[in-house]
C-alpha cells in the first residue's frame, strides 16, 4: 500500500495498492485546478511533500520533505524516491508504527517551518445554503437568527464581491462590508470573509487594468491557474513588488477598515503554479512569502484559513487548512469519479488521511449538516461528517436556522456545545466520548451506493 499526499487541500490523499493504478485526477482541466499538473504521472504512484509504504506488519516506511522547493515523491514496488523541483533540502525518513512515524514527521515540520495553535471555534458559513446568491438582506436575517446559538464566527462566502479579483462589494451589499461586519460583531460573533487573493478572472478590472500583475508562461501569456466561475482564471505573480502592494492594501482594507477578523483564503494554490516569475524566486517560496505578508498586515490575532492550501509553505502562517474538496449534501455524484470533486465522501476520505496535520494547524473537514431541506445524505453519512468534525475539533455549519425544524435546531445546538473526548483506535477507527466511530465503510467503494430500498 502506498500513501499519497495531495499537493493542496483538494488533491487526492489516501492509501492505494501499488498493483493498482495511481490515485490521481484524470481530467486535465480539473487537474490544473486541484493538483500540481507538472508532476502528474498516469502510470507511477506519486505524491507531494511526503509518501509512505505500508509494510503489511503494522509498520510503514515514511519519507517526507523538510524544506521548500516543491518536493515530490514516487514509488515503485518497495522503493520510495524523493526529490525537490528546485534546490536541495533535507528529508526525514522513518520506519515504524503508522501513527508514530507520521507524528515524528509532524514534529520535524513544526520545528523547521512552524505551527499554529489558534482555534476557530464554531463557524457558520453562508456557502452551502446560498452559494453565490447571498444578499445583504438575507445575511442580516440569518445573523439575527444566529444570536444566542453556540457559534463563534459568521463567515460570508463567495458572492459578495464585484468579480473575483475586484474585492469591493457588489450591488447586493448596498450598505458595504463594514456595516455587515459590525452587524455580526453586535450579534456577539466574529465576522469572517471569503477571499481568493492570489487569482483574478480575465474580465476583472484587476486583470484588465493591471495585466502586468498576472503570472506569465514561457511564451509571455497569462497562466491559466484553474477553471471555475464558467471559465479559466489567472494567477497573480506573487514575486512582484506591485502584487505585494496589492495584497497588503487588500488585507489592510478587509481587516482594519472593514473589521473582518477571520479570513478564508481560497484558491491559494494558484500562487504556486508553474510560471515565469518576473521577480524571480521558487514557486513555493513565492507562495509562502505572500502568505507571510498577509499575516503581517492582518496581525497575529486574525484567524487565517487556507483552502487549496499547500501544506509545507503554509506552516507557521495559516491557522487552519482545508483538508479535502468541498463537501456537498450528497454522498456521491455518479456522473463523476473525480476524487477532488465536491461531494461528501471525497471530503471524508481526504480528511481522514490528513488528520496527522493536527499538530501543525487546525484541520478543516468542511461543514456538517443538520437540515433535512435540500439534503440527500443518509443518517449514517451525516453521522460520519459530524464525528469527523469532532475528531478534527473544527466544526462548521451552513444551515440557516430558519431552515431547521425545532428538533434539528436543538440537535445542532447540542452538537456545537459538546466537547467530546476523542481517542484514536486505528487508521479509520476512533472513539467519540466512548462511542466507536468506524469510517472503514466510508472508505470502501462498496459504501458509495445509495440504498435502493
């Protein structure tokens, strides 16, 4: 068995038999968005930053990078090979029980690159209720409904901005973002905001007026860093002083002028895509330097969550790391076998294989559900999501209180107020306050089918 660690939050992560095809994203358009396409290999098992081979006797052989420079690994039969795309940095190798060698590797990473211990608390997020259709009026009602419930953060997600790259409120938020942040604060919660600071859509004013800020390829064309919002989006060249000025001004405005103290930084992997960086520098180092700038301007007391985050260059800077693709109110989409696609099973599988990140930063498994409205998840699937969020100690919900029945509202409040004791029994088995939570069936392909009757 080979352990593949995905390059960023959405990249596939898990164990795969060496005799089987490698765990990867087959669709090239999706692979550009959710993985490091440069080192994709359809034939050989490959990994980012760290890899392991299960010896079959309870022990694993682990090889992990301890520095930046875009470390990659591959495996063939009983051999792991590791290299850096740029430069030479040290490696960590260990053989022993799985939990012990991964814990030892995490300690080495913390010593060399840093760690964060700040906790987000319970988060309410707008995304899985409204997606991009959020409005100031609707959020004002939801904030009022959230008063008195055990939430610490209200995070406004995508849909508030004029266009990705142009970070000013659109017509749906006529009172402005400061007024919304104040409303959340007055309700006793921390205001949070979604940003994608390292990318811009081609039609944005940023891309149109300041094309020099866009990362270029060897032909001088803007790099397409991924696909969303109906087309491709561009990465910013984070090595440029002008781009750093843009990021500093954006962070200053959002945090210190508007008052948001929790930032969800999305699509940040675009900051490390291949390209010709005008200011020079290695791509992971440029990514890390840009995150460090955001941290410096925001301040140490602002919670920074990375989605699409790359593990090693995020350490010591980001408080939380999304651990898988977006969840969804469905277990599996039968039109897709993409392991990075938005569905609950993919979120669970990837998070289970990234729990060893916990000493380094909070592991964000994405939201849990309590609503029956617009929800196709079974009771077992809902329980897996909730137990996993408890294991991560990162609990987020997107259900508006007005969508919940009295029983669902009571269940949500009780869940968010509990502080269960967690124990690890094995790779996929835990106890939550003494009750066993076994995720083995969630990992098994046989668990993907919905019951017929």
